[in-house]
């Protein structure tokens, strides 16, 4: 069903803007009632809101239900019946990251449909065929940098009745306007390129060293809060807890550190994998981790931290069992975390892999560009509206051979489909089913998917400023 736009009254918009909503913990988001009528529509309001970051007020954006709940929690088998009300003074459009809607409802301006005008609404209606940990975020301009994102949880048979769940949404935050961040990246890149040309090979070698974090952020958030004032979440001692970790950051990857706890990684990007036990798990931009932990008996506090890739800065939440005291956790880790690798990815095995078959179509996709000039591209072409899409045909098994020709890692996201990781650096295996895969500098990753959702879809690097600078392509059914 095509997205339908409708004009809301100015009176309703003015009234809604005046309502003060209570703070809600992201550990227990509001669910759609089990006994709801089939035609019930969930309202999501895109609006401006205020948070505090290390003692300083910050104006950000958000996606909230009328009762203040962030995002949406629902159940597999229901229909995704949602109305998005744009209460901003600028156009917006929301992408349902990881879901497989009809392509006109995917939420990418200029490809799946027009943005929602200020004061207008858009309605969505499609079936939810699978469950898992997903999320929603703006695909309009640089709005995602202003925290315009929220959880989208679809519960299914994997969730035991009454099981404790904790959703942790990671984000990078800057008081600098997003447009200024982008302009400074472009200016810095142009300066690097100019200096390299003037100084010759020695300076060029210096410029071309790998870069993990090309934006310096003011803070890193877990559920909108820093470790100066972290969210504390009550859990039952001796009981299992399902952690749903969502990396909604624009440019930052992390190592999720469970501290004194250990856990089983049971799903990535919403889809089950054979459990992998550990205390630290990597998470790239836009990826999700479902980690099952068991809280020990007795009172205790358990920090769950996310340490920035390649640095010591960290954020997180604290689980509190019983009447345990909570001590302050520093925002600087004792040692820097390493760069993300694909070591864990090589170990992951899907519980429900794709049926084995030879690919009908293979696309070779080089991730190209450079910090010099801050130009990012796919197959050497910076995205513009005249770039031809990658063709596929319904019913085909398609493989993308991704080769990273740059010195930065790139988390690549395919809209409207799930894919399976089937090769890393020349070694074939039956890897995880995902929607976002990290391709490390100089690395090669092959993903496979079934062309079963006709339309015109985005495929891009999920680093916000890389996408804006041109590392974006489309896939179109022929």
C-alpha cells in the first residue's frame, strides 16, 4: 500500500507541541496491547525535544508515541499500521531499518517517496513477517545526527513469557550543528588533499594512514544519557535478561563490554545465530546485538559499557539487582579499545541460513573514496540522481562482492532485504543473516540475498557523512 499524505490542522499541531510528556525508561518500552483491534493505528510523533548532556541543555529530535514511549514494540504476525505525524518545522521521512515493507513505504526521500511536510502525516500498513531487534530513523538530510531515531522491537516465539528485556540505544552526540560538521569535514579533506599535492609522497603517506573516527564528538550516549548520569535499570537477581543493543550512532562503532557478566550472543540485526559466549562484542554503526545474560543471585550493580572503537571514551547503562549501591563509572576506559575486526563475524552461523543455490547474478562493488577531499563513492562514482541502479530480477539469488578500497571501515546497509554473509577474504561459509555488514579497510566480504521484494531500494554506507558525500547506490528490479 502506498504511503498516504494528509494535512493536519494547525490547531492540533499547536496543542501537541504544548504537551509535556513524562520521561520513560527504554528498558521497558510501551507495547501494542495484545488484545488490540486489527485496525488499530499507532501514532508516532516526530518532534523536537530537550535532553541534558553532561550538565548542558541540548535541543534534539525524537520519535515518540503520544504517551512519551520512544519508538514501537509490537509482535510478529501483526500488521505494521503506523501514522507518522511531522511536528517539526522542516520535512522529514522515517526509514524502518531492517524491515521489508513495500518499497514505497521504505522511507528514503526521492526513491521510495517524498518527505513528509511540516504539519503533515504519512500512513504505513504492511505485514510483520518476522521478529527481532530493529530500529527507525530519519533518512532526510542530516537529521539522524540530532538523535532522530528510536527502537523498533518485534517480539516473537524467541521471547519467553515474562522475560526481562533491556533495550540499549547507543548514539554519538555533538553540540556542533550537523551541517557545520559536514562542512568542516569537506574543508579539512580539501586541505589535506592540497597539502599532500604540495608536499609530495611523504605527506601523502602520512595522510593515508587508517582513520577510525573522523568526527570528534562531545559525548556518547546510552538511552540519551552519558555516564555522568547513566540510566539505572532494575533487574531481578538470578533471572535471565535479554539485552537488545542498537547502535544508532551516525559515525561511531563500539565494543560492548559486559564487565563482570558474561552472555550469549543469540541474534544479530534481529536474526538468530548459533549462540556465541563472551564478555565483549563488537558493534558497527546501524547493527544490533541480542545478548542473553543471567543476573547472579544477590544484590549487585553491573555496568554495561560501550567503548568507542580505537579510543578510551565510553558510555553505558547500569543494571541494578536488589538493593545494591551504584558507584560512578568514569567516561574514560582504562585502555583504548582496538579497531573492529571481522573475527567474530567469521564465527557467526545463522540458525536459518538461505537455501543453498548458485547465484544468478553477481555485482562487484568497490567501496571507493578518500579522506583527501572527503569524497566517498561506490565503484568510483559519487552518488547523484543520474547514476544507474544495480539491476536484479525477481526470483534471482544475488551476490554482492564488496571490496573496501579505502582506509576507513564502512558498514554497508541494504534496504528491503536480509542478506547472508557467505564469504570473508576468500573463505566461504554459512554466516549470519543481517541487513548491515562491516567491510574493514582492504577487506572483501560477499553477501547473498534472494530478490523477493520488488521495487527500487537504497544500498549505502551507514556512516552518515560518508553517505552524504556519495557512498550511496540503488538496487532496482528489472
